């Protein structure tokens, strides 16, 4: 026996606008405009920086372009079509090389930078930027805004953390320093991954019988997370995405 579901779908609106560079006001071609931080429904700006997004409801618009910091706007106006322009600030470039303790580059490493961003009206989302990683472990991430500003107070609002992991090696998390002024690139040099450690055990019920498919989570702050910060700076807690590792038990509870 099936289930019958009816849906009422509202007619979406059209959003148009132009994406430009904040400093030169030059149009940015190839920028992505989306209603999701994953950019799954993104449209691409034309050579003159213009875009048109169809089927929009109230919510957020995310804009990304290579070399520029992400921009997010909350759109609640009722006009159709809507006109929403964006001015993107140039972001920093973070580079480095993932190596083992002997200084050999690690192929197949995964590197990403992430920050919890406060958007207008108090909304928050996570800006996630995966790196381009070469076969010798060299990586590059572009378009990170590390300036301390949010329009309402002086607290840093883009506190970036770097996740570095590779098969058979332990994961590292590094907090990136916040800047107070104009864009500045950051070369991390060698990022050393140690051989992996293993935590294992067995989950049983009060009678000692194995419990399968139980969820086991390891939570904590990565050692050395604040090693790139000034000596007087307080090391932050790892972002939720970086501070948790989860697995499920096998049928025998291991």
C-alpha cells in the first residue's frame, strides 16, 4: 500500500544583478550565484558580470568567484524581478605542502579551510573551501577573507581553520590568524602529518552482549590547533566539523 502526498508549489521569482570587484568595480565573469552554500543550483555570471536566477523564494543568495571572498545576502524583498548586485572583496591565498615526518610529500591528501560566517540579520552558515592538492602534497586555497570585521562590532567574524588529512596519517587542524587590514597571502610551509593512531574497543549491553550498529563519537580539540597564532592568542576550539569523528560498531560490538 502506497502513500499519497500532495504538494503546493509557489511560483518562484527572478533575481537579476551584476557581480563586480569591490576595489575596481570591474565585472566578474564566471562567478557562481546560488541559494545554497553547496552551489548545487548555481548560475554563472556572464562576461559583463550579470546573472539571472529563476525560481527564487525568500532566503539567502551566495556568491563565489575564484580569488574573491564569498559574499552572502539575505533577500526578502517582494518585487519580481528582484535586482541584487554584489561587490566581492579580494581574498587571501593560503599555500603549503603536506609532508610526512621525513619531509616527503604526501600524495592523496585532503586539505580544506572552513569558517563559520555570520550573515546579515544574525544568520550563520559555514564557508567551506577545499584546496587544490598536487601529487607532491602542495596545496593552494584562494579567496579567504581573514579580516576582522562584521559591520556591527569589532570581533573577528571569519575565523578560518585548516583541515589536513591523508590515508594512514593522523588528521591536523590549524587555526589561521586573523588580519586587521588589506589582503595578505599566507604560506604555511610544510604541514607535517604524523602516522595515524588507532582507538578501538567493544560496545556491550549490561549483560555483556555485543551491541551492533551503535554510534561512537570521538570529540575533542586537535593538538597544536593554535600553533600559527600569536603567543598571546587563545587557541580556539575546533569547528564542529573538525572536532568530531564518528563510526558505527560491527555486529560483534567492535
